[in-house]
């Protein structure tokens, strides 16, 4: 999972490094966030990992990567308002162009913390979940990839979803039978990610096909 984090963060940061000043202020589908705010959010959610690893571990996990994205209080109006404010503060903390370096540096701290953690390490999320570190890192790949699509669309650029991140997310969405599901659908990885996270249109027949193939829906902002 650390490889997927590394690859997706590197691809994201590379695109950000070439943005012009107006690019950072483009609106995104994640209203009211601009590009800079979406990036601030991604950096914020990655930056939580080292502290989680440094904290005492819970005795047992009670949440998976899939159930982490359940529609409960974590997507309440209050939680969403805090999410918006925190991202904006992060984006406004320094020169906007430095956000690309900030994302790359934050990803490196995540990878370093993950490498130091023992196999089977359990961590506590800010929502109170006890979750395997490997599963939580999967959710960080979700954040990088899904919000990468949001930024790419805001910029009018082709998405940069990496192969390692795509495979991680396909496995998350369909479980052990993910390869069969992906082959049956025949969609490019970016199309699959869009249609399973509310970022692309899905027909009634496509929705039925996704359910039949065992899609595990995620509530992703």
C-alpha cells in the first residue's frame, strides 16, 4: 500500500508543480473548495498518519477500509464545515506554489511511518475507528486518487491515476473478485473510479451490473 501512496502522491505533486497562479484558484466540484483547498485537504488527511502510528495501538480493529467510508457523523454538516475550514487554512498557510512540495514531503513522512510500523499494526482514526494501518493507508490512496480526479477535472487535464493506485482501489471496491469485475465491466480505471464515487454518470443497467459484481459502495466527499 505504501507503493500506491508513493506513486499517486508523486504523480499528483508533479502536476501541481507546474500550475500557474490562476490554476490554483479554479473552482472544483467539491464546492466551495478551489484547487488549492482540495490540495490542502489531501495534505491534511495524509499528515495524520505519522501521529496515528506514534500513538498507542488499540487492542483490535473494528473498522475496515470500506466501512471507514460509511455515511455517519463523519459526513454531518458540522464535520463537513470543519473539513472545509481545515483545508482552507492549510492551503492559506504559505505560498500557494509550495503546496506541491508540501504534498510530496507529507507523503514521504507517511511512507517512513508506515515502514517503521510492525505488520498488523492497528491505529485509531480521528473519528474513533480502530483500523489496521494497511486499511487506513488504503483510504489515503482513495483520497489521493479521488481528489486527484477532482483537480484534474477542474484544470481541464487528463487524469493521472497511477497503475498501483488503480489496482488498490479496484480491490477495495470489489474485494477478492476484483479482477473478474474489472474485466467484465471493461471500463478504464478512471471511468470506474468516477462512476463508483459519484463523479460520473451511471445508467440503471450499469448500476445493476455494479451491484451484481459485488461493488462495495463508498461515501466519498
